[in-house]
C-alpha cells in the first residue's frame, strides 16, 4: 500500500490479502507428483483496492503473479500491480513473499509467511516495508472460511509506526453452478487505516466487500465485488465502489 497515498491523504483487495490458479506442469497419469508446482495468474481490474483503499487512483490496473510451491508446503512467489503512487511509490507495486502452509488438524489448514512490499519505480523517500502474516482456514461443504492477521512493525516507510490488520473471508460455492459468493471483513489498527489515508485521525477502521466469482471459460474467471471502508470518504481513494476483475490462471 502506498504511503504516497498516505501523505496525499495523511493499505492488497479483492483481496488483499487476498488472491486461484492451476498447475503449470502437465504430467502423465503414471508420473509421480512433482516436488515443485508452479502456479500463476494475470488479471485486469477496474480499480486496485487494497483493504478498501484504491492504490490505482480509481483507475484500472494490470496485475499478475507467480508462485512456486514445494511438496513440503514451503512456497515463494511474487505479485505485481500497476499503481498511481506519485514520486514516492511510482507506478508499480511488487510484492515478494515466502511462507509455509499445511494441515493443522483434520479439515483445518494454516498459512504462515512474510511479505515484502517494494516500489521499484519510486524515487523519493522511503517506501518499502515488511509485513508478516498468518491465517487458518477450514471448509465445510461448499463453504470455506479463512481467519487471518498481518502485522507491519514500525518502519521508516510507516513513519516509525506500526499497523495491525485482522480479517476474515467467507466464500460459498453455489452447487451445480460456476458461481462462488465471496465476502470479506477487515479491521485495521494503525497508520494504514482507511481514515488515516483519507486525511483523518482515526487509526481504527473496518473495510468490507461482498461479491461473486464465476468461471468464464477455461482458465478465465470474472469477479465483481462491492467494496467499502470506514472513515472519511474520498473519491477514487476510500469511497465505496464496484470493482470487476478478469483473471487468467495457469
């Protein structure tokens, strides 16, 4: 997320956090499972909203990512999006991440990792920062629920302050249809709250979204979501909006 937007107004959605792909390596039926599987996607979205805040100035954005996952559960990857970040953040966000995921208990999975937000085209001040994250998820019938936390400790790009983000995602696949209903609720406590980014002083705020994703054809999927956030409403920054995203996964 952009501190250029922070400075303009004072954080990665449909989701964030956030982000489905299929294996890139074709295998014969008799082949053993690959130790490493590569997945990825490219997308075009009408607005890059991260935790309720637009990082593309309300304009469309081009996005894409790739992840390599080992059979042990360890993974590394990168994801990028075009942004509207001014001289501090430039026109690109590049997220580098590594983590491990697996089964915590029967029907319950975990994910632990570290994200590094980089802004390679920014040329003024400090922009990059780290954010570790953790989540647990479970599936019951057609419904999947995820509960997570992300914490960015005090860093120069955050004005030597910190930020805590709690979130839950609940998705419901409608049986015998290509549709999945997606819901998200997030809570921010820190310098990356929607009200702070919009020029206010309240560090505690919520963001939310509700929408649907449908498989269109082959690797293509289309999602539409209504996204909102608490705090001050600023056009093309923190105002409620509808976002559509076309994604090709591989």
